[in-house]
C-alpha cells in the first residue's frame, strides 16, 4: 500500500500495484499535511504544517492520538522497532516524543538552532540523529530526549534529509545538491556518494538490502547510487590531519568530488581508505 498526504489536508491510501484508492480521509487535519509514517499494518502517523501530530488506526477508521505540542511544521517522523515511541522533528527546532502504545504525548526537547528537518535512529536504536537547516547533526541519547547529547557541524548549507545506511553511517542530502556519507560517533564526513549538481536534494531512500540509495532533487530527476561499499567501512577515533576546506572525497565513480570540482575524485584516489578515520570536510568533533 502507498500512503500519501497533501496540501488539501487529505490522506489517501492506494494499492501500489494498481493505484486503486483503498481509503481516504478528506479533512484529516486543520492544516496542510507535511509527512506520513506507517507504524505497523494498521497504525500510521501524520504531521501537519501547524505542528499537529495524529496517530491513526485503520481498524477504527479514526485517530487514536491527537496532539499539538510543537509550534511549526512537522518535517519528519521516526518510530522505534517496537512501534511504541514516535519521534517528530519540527521547524521550531524541537524533537517531539509520543508514546503510541499509551496514546499520549511524552515530552518535547529544548529547541536547537534552526529547523529540525529530519530524524533517524542510529547505533541499534541507542542514538537518535536529527538534521537541521543550519547544517548541523544533533544527537540524542535514547531516553534522554530533553537535550542533545552531541552535535556535529557539517560543511553543508543545510541538512534537508537523512537516511541511515548502517548503524553508524547516514547519508545526508543538502541544499548544495551533494549527498554526503557521514559516520556518527566518531563523527566524520566520509565523502560524497553522489549529487544533483546545483539543485537541492528533496528526499533520500535506501533499498531494503542497504546497497542502493535513491535521491530526488529539484532537477526533477530520481537518481540511484551504489552505496554497498559503505557497509564495510570502519572508522576509528584516529583523526588524520588534512587541509581545512579541501574537496570532498568521492566514494563512487559517479560522485563528482564536492559537487563543484569535477576532478576532486581523481586527486583523492591516492588517499588511504576510510579505515584511517576518514576526513573531516572541515567538520568539528563533538563538542
């Protein structure tokens, strides 16, 4: 099934093979809907531009949880492996926490700098990473959502979307059109996976086997990237000295260095593999 939400405040559920409309909620929210997340076979969550979150049960045909604890648009959502805790990233810079099983709001984090644009689970669910419009990744400990435990500034204009590839590596899409591979704890930018040259990245998705990454950008193209090599990368705490502001390392033959320098990948070929700690892309260690 395919779940869609739209500006007209409606939710549609269609069969993926035939595109046949199965279920429709015409006025599901008071504001335009911005994101949807299936939780299990019957339950899914939605978030709107006004900060409202709803959890729906298809067996009942109605919402089982409704809350508005955040002030701006809900940009992204994630849920733990048990389908119990729902996390919502918001344009007001906060991370919201909701208990789906108990149908209640739990807490909202301190506001971070900039809009929170994405949220993913890392480190076997022990860490939560949020991307921001300021180009910073904020890390939260599980059960410690009140305040960020760590932050990691990338040399990127924004972080518009993120998708985890392994327990430690996440791919990040940005306004500059570059898809960066980032290791979390130790915090390293490993290099460039691919790009939509000069066009912002709108969304990223990874195949079930973790070997293929899909990206869509403002160039109206969907591109596919081989990320199978990321699964074998090991990053230790050793930090190699590198000229600050150097080009991004190309992680595939299709990645054009930093997205601005077509020959950056050729210059980086002689560098050691990421097992030496990668390089920082002028990023900072956790502070």
